[in-house]
C-alpha cells in the first residue's frame, strides 16, 4: 500500500512549508540583526529597559505589575496570570534603543491586560488547550493515517489546528503591543525622534517572526488535510 506520508510526503511537505520556513529564517535574521545593531546604540535618556518598562507601567497606573529579570536571550514576556513583566538580561539592564523598544512592547502587553484587550484574553484562555494540541495532534494524526482511521486522523488535524488558531490570534496581540510601545515612546520623551527609527526596526522585525509562525502553522494543517483528502480520492 502506498503512503504519501512516507514516500512522497517529504517533497510535498517542503512544497507546503518551504515558503514559511524561508520567511521564518529571514525574520529571525532580521530580528537578530536589528537587535544587535541597536543594542549598541545608547539612548540619550540613558534609561535601561527595566526603567523604561517601570515608567510606562506607572504612567498607565499599573503600579502592581512587577518588572523582573529572567535568563535567556530575548526571553522577554509578560505573564498575565502572575502580573509580572519579565525582561532578558540584554533588555533589563541595557540603556540601548533596542532594549527600549522591547521593554515598551512587553509593557504594552500589560496595558492590554489591564484594559481587558479581547484578543489577549482569548490567547491566554486557550494556551493550555493549544499546548496539548500542539504535541498530541500530530501523534493522533499519524496513528489515524497509518491505520486508515480517517475520523481519528481528522481529530489530530483539528487538535493541531489549534496551534494555527493560536498563531493567528497572536498576530493582532503582538502588533497592537508594538503600536502601543511606539506611540508611548514617541510621546513620553523617553526616546527621542531620531531614535525611533531603531525602535521601529526592532519591533517590525519581531512582528515578522509572528507572521512567519502563523503561515507555517497554517501550511502544516493544510498539508495534513491534503494527505487525507488525497487518499480519499485514491
């Protein structure tokens, strides 16, 4: 019996996923290049990423949100459950243009949380389900596919499809946080006009990585579906 998943599937998978893989690689290169370039440019204000995040939070009445240092390169994130904004060492203690952009972006997520921004709430709510679906979905799909149990295979597609849904929901969340960061930095006096080009460069490159992640998740779901529908036609 012929299984395209085993034989022709690799080429077919590349056909579906290669554009997203190339875009993802390009996006990562842009992020690292932009961050590396503007992490060497000191802001005229001399404020560190942690200080900028703290000031942005306080100016929006979010005094209860803590700003903490966390290990890992560009591991910056906001935890809406713990109300903690965690910054990587490269951002937390650096007075650079890159650090300013990243710190303000994460503070933007805290502001979204305080204002009950719908897409952030939805993303937070589905995280546990997505974590299960992302690893269980492909396993169920493979079992259903090889044992020719299409309903089980489609269940696997549906579970993994939650990953694509999560990636799509993430896009407006991240873009909105970046827009909040840019607006606040441009009007607060923390970053000067000539420094905003670097902020935009870093944040726009980061946004591209989320676009690539969404495209890659969607194309993987389409690949699974194509295999199942192709076998049905055979």
